[in-house]
């Protein structure tokens, strides 16, 4: 387990303006909590905290705070990071909360989950490895917290999965999650169905209009009443007879 020592100073003033002034000086406001007791307000160098987070343990890094300042002497505190508040855009650290812990007491933490190898279903059959769970909750002593839990996926075929119960853990580490939960699986490759060519809007319109007009004309011709034949006029005498 990665261990880091950080220097911190007691912070006597609080508030948004104070926190903003501290950050302008390259310092980060922090609180340390222990059980139900009140928090201890501290400040520490931003650069040192960032370096601590860049270790392999990440936010699970085990930290010893060497605290100075204040009216009374405060003993060094062994802590884990409880929460980090960050800027929404630049992701800079605004504030950090620590939990004071005992090295001899069990605790529960989330540990990253990663895969090892390339599944046969991906390599040979073009399948896709689906990573369903990215963290696993474990219970252990602070000094036994694993940096990550790794599972071998090389034997997975299409349609096969790995479960929480398939994760191998170091001695002294107990997994809290449901053992039947699926953590990774290999899915069949997606088959793209070719789309049928759809004629451009209005492309078939002239032909439809022409057919429609022809049909209307034919119907009109059938419905139109036929003209009655004209009566033949009686032939006139070349010369009218005199009465």
C-alpha cells in the first residue's frame, strides 16, 4: 500500500473568502474527521497533495499528516481521503476532506477493477469486451488496501461472463459486493444491416402525378353522359306543292 507524508497547518479562519485567498496562495483548505467528533480544520500545499494523488494508489493513498500551528500540539494523523471537491471546468482541487483511521482497524473502501489479457472471443471472433463494473468494495486493514484488483479475461468466449466471485483477492482482503454480480462479459459483434435506398423526397412525384392524372381522365371519360343521337330531318321537296 502506497504511503505518503504531507505537512499541514492548523486553519483558524473559515469561510468562502478565506478559502479563496488560500487557493490564491497555492494552499488547499481541508478538514479531518474522526467518528462523530468535530472536524479539525487544516490547510496544506496544493502541489504536495497533487503529487500524493499521482501515486499508484490514487485516492486510496494512505497519508500521514504532520500538523503544526494552533494553540495546542496536535499529533500526527493517519488518514484516507474521504472526498475531494473540484472545479467543474478546470478540475482544480477546491477542498479536501480526510477520515482519520487506525492502522489496526478494518475499514471498507472501493478499489479499481481492471482486466488482463485479450478475450479469445474478441481476438478470434470479433466480439466486444463489455466492462460492467469498474470498482469493487472491499474490507481490510488500511495497510492491506490493494491498488487495484485485476482479472484475467483471456479465456472468455462470446456470450461468456466473469462474476464478482471470480476475482482473486490478496490475503486479508474481503470483497463486500454480491458474488453473483457480472463484472465483465464478451458480447457478439454488432452486425450492421444495410439500409434500403430511399428515393429523394419528391423524386417520384412527377410519375405519381402523371399516373393520377391519367386515372382521373379515364374515370371522367367513363362517367361523362353520351350525347343522344340527333333525329334525322325529313327530306324537303325540291318544290313545294301548291295547295
